C-alpha cells in the first residue's frame, strides 16, 4: 500500500506555503505514476488556505478561523436540516507552518469536530491526522470502535506519518479513549499516545504544560449550554413522528362527536416541548435520577397547567383531563428518556434498568389515556 | 452542578492484584471514577461510572473489566427489536450520542 521511496529526492525541504488561488491543484509529482496523495483535498474548499510541501507530498493547510459558511453548516446540522453527510476526507492536515518536530493531533472526520478543533489552534504550528470515522464525532465513533486502534494504525501508515515527523508522539482527544488501546498502538507502530483534554479549548494549555492535562481538563461536564445545543435535534426528531399522530387525529375528527381542536394540539405540543427541550435544559435541577422520572414530573406539571387553562377540570371536561394527564406526562417521560443518548454520563446498565422499570407503566398509561380520550371523542 | 445517575448499576471491576499502578485508567476516565493510591488504582466513585470502557481498553495489564456499552435508549430499543447488541445509529452523520 505504501509506495515508499521513488519521489524522495524531492527538494531539500523548502517547505513553502503556497497561497490559495496561485494555481490549480495539480499533481506535480515526478516519477511515481500513481502515488496516492497523503490527503485528498480540494483547494476550492473555503477552509483550506493553502498547501504545504512535505517530503512525502502535499498536505492542505487549514484555516483556524470559522467562516460564516462553517457556522451556517453547523447550524444546519444542529437543526437536522438536510440529511447531508457533514464530513471531510481522512488524512493529514497542517495548521500554520509545521515541521518534523511539530505535534500531531488526531481527530475524527466529522466536520463539526474538526471545526471545533481547528478554531482553537490559532497561532500554533501542528499537524492534524484525521481518521475515517464515517463522519461521526469522536465520542460516538470511539463507542463504535471506528475511532480506534486499528484505524489509527492504518492511518499512520497511509499518511506516512513516521516519515513526515521525526518524533513518535500522538495527541488523542481523551473522549476517543474508549475505542483505543494506547499500548497496542505503541506496540505496533512505535508511536506513544498522550490523551489530550476533553475540551478543544484547553489544548493550548495542555501543550504548554508539556502534554499534561489537569484533572479539571479530564472531566466531562455537561453544562446547560451543552445540553441546549442538543435539544433542537431532539425536538425535530420527535416532531417527525407527530405527523403520524396528526394523521390519526384527522381521521378521528371525521367521525368524532367532539373533534380535537387547537386547544388539544397546544396541550400536546407543550408536553412535547417539555420532554425534548425543557427537561434536558433543566436536567440537574429536576428532582430524581432517572430521566424518565424527571420528564414525567415536569410533564405532569405542564399538562396540569394546560388542562387547567383550557378549563378541562370542569365537570364536562373531566374525561379530557384524565385522558391527557395519563397520556402526556408519560409521553414527556419517554422523550426525556431518549435524551440519555445525548447525555455524557448515563451508563448502559443504568439506562437498561431505567427502561425496564419505566417502559411498562409508560405504555400502560398512554394506552389507557388514549382509550379515555377516544371515549370522550365519540361520546354523544 | 454535578450530574448523578442511577446508583449501584455499574459493572466496573478492578483487580488490584494485577494492577501495576501506571495511572492510565485515571488519565482516560471522563468522570474521575478512579484514583491512584499507594501505587494502586482505587475505585473512588463507582456511581459516576458511565461504562464507556476507556479504562479497560487502556489498561496494559487487563486489570479492569467493565461491560462497556452505549447508555442510549434508542440504541437499546434497536437492540431489542433486532435482537442484537445495542448500537447507536450514528450513520446519518448527525450528532446522535
Ligand atoms: S468505564 Fe469509563 S467512566 Fe467508568 S471508570 Fe472506566 S473510564 Fe471511567
Ligand atoms: S491502567 Fe491498569 S495497571 Fe494502570 S493503574 Fe489502572 S488498573 Fe492499574
């Protein structure tokens, strides 16, 4: 796979940074007919500012500023608009003007991950080795094993890293550790692994401290802001199933004596917002430990308020009140439980236990509640 | 504010006999579950463990075992439906878990 050697009498390391627009990306390699480029890239991409000549071929230089396009792309991903693959090509990238002594950071080929890394590297000279994680962030990919020992070893070979840098040190994001066995990498490639901080913003401090992360840098936090940016996807995913429910309501309304009206839909929407947005945001402040319980509690409060506002606690609305108080808090509970997938502290065993305890009552109460609501709808 | 999840569920186990006190497990743990005391690893906050498996995979002498998995409801449901190991469906490219 690695065709070593033939190009090597290349210039004596005049590592020139070419400025963009100077020329079209052309293969200037001499003899080796089909030398695989270290990294496949397109100079037209706005985040690539130039290219760097190394002994083994050209490497793209990336910007440490995020442009409007990067931010807009991130926004679209957060809101789940357009199911595009937001990924970049695996390979080696340069930041600043690195040489054979510059540090090498390893990251995933999910563009959001890559963006949040490069924007913290302003003023540094370093290499970024991007793994092929199928466009998935470091944490998820480590769980699946695509950010893992085998891919790192494979990528070191493909990028000819050991000939581009003279040292034997990789910096991995700590969140990649579940997929990696550092001692295996050392055994097979000679590269040692230093686990960097959890958050990209601590990288400079980490480098200055001689590759030492403080205990604080090693801890995963899950701040309100972290949680808030995750909620739109939760909401939109839930909203997609709502179309199905609206369809059923439409059919029921054709025959119902008391059709569902705007007030019903608003009450439902409130429960949905409670489960997908309010519960995640307020997470640590809501009593209880299980996500389902937290969602149910808030759902109960919100639904009770809505029922009261709609005047359904009156005698002729009491079936509606019972029905909704059975269905909606359980629905919020289920949505809140889904947020375990986005959280950074729930364990598999914990989630399993929570599900085994909470799913049966959730289903029962939703089914009974729906029956009550249908009785109300068809009662003359 | 510190997050707390269900207690006494983690499958994390440490064999102090095998441990050589290298400290890798402490280094990779995102929840400060492990501390090194007297040149041996100690589990100091088991309830904070999220079973990510980082400590197990990075221990050079296999002194740690944990049933690593994703703590994600939709992954578990998918596992039940397809009768397989739970796994995330991150293939869509979005930020799932
Ligand atoms: S499994 Fe993960 S969270 Fe649990 S002790 Fe090991 S590294 Fe820490
Ligand atoms: S990684 Fe293994 S050997 Fe090293 S301190 Fe932890 S348990 Fe002990």
